[in-house]
């Protein structure tokens, strides 16, 4: 057991966390108002930024004070503002897609964290109108569904080189991308494996987004998107591998084992299942970012949702009949991959 000790740094961290919501909101607002995008393109005076971003100078000066205190914006020669180059990619690139997700989905949902913890369910989902039990049901067809999938896109984009780098998809002919979302993973995998055919399976509103995205990338010949409930409907046949990317965290262990058993039944001899997720350490005490993200999954996303350890995935793969388990820990964005193979004779 670790010996916890309250040090000056711990006390400082707690003091900072008390004010962290204000800092996070300043970050979200600066992103929403276009401050980071504007300063990524040029240095500018406070007056120019305030005018471009549509707010009174006094308001911007207050926001600027926080951004400077966080070392995100510097004042250069002649008073021109510049974005700290070390943070610019996180505030303007793909990774900035996490900001609206945190602002509009995680923040409102986790305002109900204590109630969700007391109730033992994802009651934070009540922050979103609708009757569905999961966030996915409630956001279907709304503006926030796009924000959710932009966040998933950013997460996948960071971690995908790790999945592709395993080489595990070499030799696969037809991949089922179960709960494949808008197609970020399928597109990257298709580019890395030019002979691979992919079928995304997801709920109808997401299949529409995926089909549009795939068509935009000119890959509709090789990547198909099929609407199905993976617990109710028959899975498409003919695939020799299945990808579960960010899918198992949103279901309970019983549901996950049932899904893996269904895939075991669906795949041919030698067929593989690949699980690609941020994974908790085996003692479930970290990493810190994953421990934080787990709160969103469990208290907002779906009943029983949470991140899992690689050890849990290996147990479930075996329980569903898969053998020859391969593990690839330590991929980018705290991700890991677990792979199981179906051998009918065993
Ligand atoms: C966390 S997202 C992961 C999306 C994508 N795989 C990725 O890595 O970005 C989970 C996906 O599962 C889909 N989903 C949830 N329940 C489902 C079900 N019962 N049947 C099919 N898809 C489902 C959601 O619509 C969503 O696109």
C-alpha cells in the first residue's frame, strides 16, 4: 500500500483544484470565442483580439489575465500577444476537439457527480433531455452527438498509430468495426491496409455520420456502415476479424462477455478480436487521466460504464472462447490493445 503523506505540493494541488473549474471554463471560453485560433495565425494586440472575437476589451482583458497566468498566452515586444508555441497544437489542432466535449457534455453531466455516486448509476445523463438510459440514445441526431464524436475522433487519432503499429491487421481480409462511430478508426486502418474491407456497425444516427464521412474520403467502396444493435441484431457475416475500439467501456462485464461470445460465434476459425482502449493499470489506481475519464463514463455515459484493465479484457476473451491472447500495453494516450484468436478445435 502506498504511504500517503500530505506535503506542501499536495496542499498546493488541492488549492489549485478548488479553482480549476474557473481555469477550465476560461480555456473553454477562449476556445469557443476563437481566441486560440486567431492567435495561432498571428500575433495581435488585445484590442484586435477583442474585436475579432466579438467581446468588449474589458472582458477580453479579464480573460487574458487568466490565460497569461496559465502561461498560455505571452505578451511579446510592443505589447503584441502570442500563443505559447508549446501549447498551440493542443489548443488549435485535433486535440482541441476535447474542449467542447468537456465543456458541453462532461461538465454539465459531472455537476451531478455526487448524486450519481450515491445512486450508483449514470444519473448525470439527466443533464441531457430525452428518455434513453444512455448518453448515446439521448444525443442521437443532436448537435452534441457531433461534439461527442469529434472528441472520440481526437482520442482515436492520437492512439491509432499504436494500433496500426501492432501489425495485427496484416493478413486480415474483412474487418467488422463494432460500434465503429463516425469511421475515424476504419479510415486510418483502411489507409494502412489498402486491400482491407471494413464494415462499421453502429446505431442508425451514427451510421449516417459515418457514411457521409467515408464518402467524403472516397472510401465507400471498401468501408461500409450498417445500422444494427449489436445486442439484438444479427452481426454482418463474412468478416475474419473484429475491432472493438472504445466499445467495451460502455457496457457491463456480462454484456461484454456476451458480445465477445457473439463475435466468437460469428468469426471463422483463426478469426481475431482486437480490443483497443485506454486501459486502467491492473490495480485500477491510474493512470490519472484514465481515472478521471472513468468518472464521465460511469456517471454520464451509460449504466455500468467504466474503463477496464487489460487483465479484465484477457479474462473476458478467454471466457468467450478466444485463445492465443496477445497484449500490447503502453500505446499513446494511455491505450493498450488485446487480441484473441478463435481456434475451433480448442
Ligand atoms: C464510445 S463510442 C466509440 C466509437 C468508435 N469506435 C471510436 O473508437 O471512436 C461507442 C460507439 O458505440 C455505439 N453503440 C452504443 N451502443 C450500441 C449498440 N447497442 N449497438 C451498436 N452500436 C452501439 C455508439 O453509437 C458509439 O458510436
